[in-house]
C-alpha cells in the first residue's frame, strides 16, 4: 500500500471514531500515535518515540512535552497533543517554550485532526509564530501529500524539509492575502488595478465605486478558470463541453434510463462535472478516458461507457442536502450509497470498476 492509500485509510479511520474519542489521552492512543506509526515510527520504542519528554524551561524544571521523536540520540521533532475536541489556536505558546530548550528543529501541535508544523525560519532556535504547514487529516490536499511524506521516518531529512519550509510558509501567506483581497479588496489593491484602466483621479468615492466591481471580477475570473480547467481535463479545449462524446446507440433500454423531460431545466453543475471527472480518472486504467462519457438529466447525471445509455456505470444525485451514488448490480438493480461529499467517490472504485468490467468483456 503506497503512502496516499495509507493516508486515505487513516483519514477514514479518524472520521469513524471522532465522535467516540473524548479525552486527550484517548486522542493520543486512538489517533495521534497511529498517525506517527503510519509515518513509519516505532511508537512503542522509547529510544525513537519518547513520551513525556523532559524539556526544561528556564528555571522551571521537569517541563514535559507529550512526545519527542529521537534521531541519533537527539530530539528532532517535538509533539504537543490536545484533545480532539479542543481548538489549537491558544496552545502554541506551550510548545513555543519547549522549542528553544532542545535541539529539535521541528515541532508539531495537534488535536488528532489538525496538524500544525513549525520550525524556526524567522529566528534560529526560536519557534515561528505561524506554522509552515497545516494539515487537516480529514481533508488532505493533493499538494500537501508530498510535504507530509517528507516527515516519514524512511525519508526524513532535516535540511530537505527546512529548505522547503520557507517556500511553504510564504506561499500560504500569499494565499491568505489573496483570499482576503477576494473577500474584501483594500484601497491599495483597488488602486493597483485602476492604474491600467482608469485615468481619472482615484478619489475615495472612486475607490468605493470600484470595490464591488473588482471583487466580482476577480471571483468571476477564478470561477471561469476553474471551469476551463475542468473542461480541458474532460477532453475539451476550454470551450463548450459536449456532455456525450459519442452518440448513444439507437437501441436504448428505457428501463435502464427513464426518459427525462429535456429543456432549460437541465443544468450541469460544477459539482457534477467534478464528480464525473473523479470517476473518469478512477477508471482511466481500464479504458481510454474518452470512452467514459456522461449525460445529464433533471434528476441526476449519468456516467456512461462509450455514450451508451444501456451501459451506465453509475448515476449521481447531487443536491445541497444529499449526495447519492447509484451503481447497478449485474441485474441492473440500483444500489444506492450516501456520500458525505463527492470526494468520497474513490471509496467505491472497486464497485465502479466491476460494472465497467462487465461492459468491456
């Protein structure tokens, strides 16, 4: 099992037990220790993974951090744990004190779901105020996986992680700044855009006039770019996407696909397109991606094999309140699965593959 699959499996484990874990000790035992075991550390070896590691702070002796990961006899990572029900915002000061008294280069603050990774980019031997990497184990982004993997025991290298920590930190800050500007553009940000398109005096009244216009323009641009990326990935050029790349065969089984009233009420949403793209990628090892098509209806979106409505792989009903994945069994009987969101579709890869296998035999 590769690291990505391990991570997905662990995330699913945390999701199933998060409601039953109540205390800090339970969080450590049930979630945090297994997390570091997943990274390859022997959590039961006190020479490698030390619980209650002593980190004396000034005149205060006997101060202990929850865990320390040891390499070559020296601590390299300090880990401070909180209960799964606690927020982490007010607990970094304790870890901050410990950091400067040891030779550890990295520190992690976690409640089992959120993992905040710190180092000393701003001042040597002084933990930064802000983490260079923050991971929600229930929602790990694709670009975060390789960064987390660097903390695996088998590849752990202080210099390698530290060299990328600065890039990660500033990239995160840039993202937060841009998000802030998208939500509420500042006066200076508006003036920057007006420089190239507005020659009049940039008075406060002018700034206020253009604030909602710029906000809408930037958010529209991002939506358009996302749509273009999705459409391009589906095989188009970024323009109009044909819902079905190949026309359905003349003989359609009406029992398999009830006829839907066609008209302006049929709208293919971004969520439906993204779900289709996820399925398309899941099955790309079995057939050419162009053979996985879709057809939208008012009630649901169909994912088809070669545009043939008789060979439907699955159907998706995606509303604000409910996400349902429908997969046919060998007798075309509908089997329904309730989804937390479309990103849990990969959990049903085997079932989807089994349906496709029947069509390509």
